[in-house]
């Protein structure tokens, strides 16, 4: 519910076109209409679900145009786009020709902050954003701060900014799409977790993708947090135009140098936010404190915890709150989730691994793996992933539209690993994949569903894919139990 906060930016009387009738589009449309703007929402689809959503907006006096997303409504003063719309969309070309600015919902939220608005601690990266933002929010809450995990996660950020609920600080997840359309964003502190090829079909090049990630550092006031093991992230810090006194803070899975957080003998330690960082370090938590209910922490989740801790420490959070927040954190479903153990084989659902970089982090957490992979590649390549993981692979089961790309990489870099290529893209293929994986696996192995691809060729989203995997594993377990 939008509150009664007075906006420092006036949209009253302006004709604003909102591109997209998704969650963020509906949020933006309602917020801007509530601030006195004349709003038109355009969407290229015309499904029953969209019509129902449109009817709800029209009842509130918001115009909606379905089936035509290419033409700029006459008299438009500003275009507010949903994150997924590509920069080369005809609507934006028409806006450029008419001299009309295009921004995203994050930009609007930033402009709508009041004079006493909560600072933003912002996080982006190819992988790990949601987990890290949730870890950060848990740490901030453990410190007694009023906070929320927002942005590319949960409640639309415009609703949070305009809502009546007061916050001390916000943990903000930002995608490269959102950053592309948020030119004036200036965070208190920000982190880029990693940068690996992803969404290149949207950005057009790796350089453009990395540049959009790097926007998160622009104007930071306290800390730019980067991944020591990913030089691209440090390069983005060096390129950023920040406030005087803003510091570069690294995080590493090794022993940290000055101005870094890292790991020493099973401890997360801070050599950045201590009085004498040349000589001293502050213990923050034990590695075993990271979501202990989820089992041993995988390397990439240790890195996520360090990044979250760095941002929290930049905001002045005490060490004890880092420990307590990490202990209280509970990871979302479909992120390295143990489903069952059947005949000595562990079955793990990491459906959220929707690109090669995420899958590589997941594969690095296990020693002997039967890997279920495949789906929509989104322009990605798989040679680096397969080469890095080949020694861990006991077998591979491939599904999905672009499985041939993975099969070819396996032939180049892991030619001796058995591969089952399921020539199917129906939802029932998952049960067949689990059955084939069970046939390839032996006691002590892990059957890991970390597809390295998007899910939309076979499933509505990665959640549905993960649920199909878990259902197939449970059916396998029940069948083995009956035979015993």
C-alpha cells in the first residue's frame, strides 16, 4: 500500500507510459497515478491473465493498451520500463526519436525517496544476488535495524519507498537490467559479487553487461565491495566515480589482506573495518555459522556471506550481529537443496543455477557427481564450465532445447564421461532424467540438478523445474523402498 510520503520529484500532470504489465509495471503504474500522473501501460501480450490485470488498473483510471508495445502513446513525457525490456525495443527507439527519456522502476524509486529516506546497501552480480541480499537483511535485523530485502526480490521497490513502514536501511538486489535504466542511483555502499557471461542476448556484449553491473558503484559514499577472486569486479571499482573517502573493500575465500574480509582456519574475519587493519583482524563468525540448518556451506555461499558481512560492517554493524544473522539465515528453495538420499546417493536440487557460472559454483561443492543439465542457453557457452568440472563428473544426463551445446563441450573437455542425451523438452523428461542419473550413480555420489540454463523451454520457471526434480526423486525413493 502506497503511503502519504511527499515525493521530492513531482509527476503530477505528466503523461507517463509504463512498459510492461508485470509486477514492477503494475507497481510503477499505480504509484505514479497516485502521485497525479496520467499513466498509460503498454504490453505486447493479450492473454486472459493480462486482461484481468488490465481491468484492475483501468478501474483505477489507468489506461492500458494490450497487443501493441511498439508505438509510443501520443504526448508521452516519460517512459518507465520493466526490467526485461531490451534497449533496442521499438518503443524505446520511438521515445528516443521524440526526445523522451526512458528509465526503470528502480530509478523512479530512487527519485521518490523522501528527505529522511533509508540508505541503500546494494548488491548485484551474475550469481548469488538473492542469497546475499537475504543474508545481509538477516544480519541487519540481528543488529536491531529495521530493514527489508527489496529490489529484484520480494516487494517492488517503489512500494517500499512510498510505503508507510519506516526503515533504517534497505538491502537492495539489483539486476543488470535494472541498473541499465537507473542513471541517478547512488548507494551508501554496494557490492558486485561476480561477473560472468549471462544475458548477453539482452546486453549485446560482455563489455556492455559488465558496464551495467558496474553502475552500482557510481556515487557510493562509504564502500565498494568487490570479489578478490574475480578481477572484473575490482576493475569496475577502479572505473567508478565515487564520493571522496569511499573505500574499496575486497572479500576472499583465502586469508584477507588489509581492507579485506576473508577466511582463516574456518573463521570469517574482517581486516577492513578495524582500527589497525595492517596488524589486526576481527573475528566475525565461523564458517559453520552460515545457514547451519542447510548443511555444510558451499564455497560460493561462504563468498556470499563475506560480501553481506562487508556491506553490513560498512554500515557499522557489530561483529556479533554478523554471526547471529548468518546463523538465522535460511536459504530459499532450489538453491543447493538436499532432496533425499537413495541407496547411498544424495540428490540435490540447484534449479536456480540458470547459467554456467552458477552451475560451476554448484559443481565445485561436490566431489563425485552425476550432473543433470540443459535448457535454454541464453547465448552462453559451456567450455569453461565443463573443463573446470570434468574431474568431478561420474556421468551426465542432458535435457532441454540447447543440450547439444553442453554435449559438445563435454566431448571436447570430458570425452570419457558417460553422457545420456534425452531428446526431450516435455516436463515429463525430468522423471526420465532422474531415472537415468540413478542408473549412472553409485554410493557416495551426488546427483546434482544444476542445469546451467534457463528453464522456460520446458517449465514455467526454475521453481517448477526444481519441483519436478524433487517429485521425481521422491518417486524414485518410494519405488526403491517398495522393492526392498
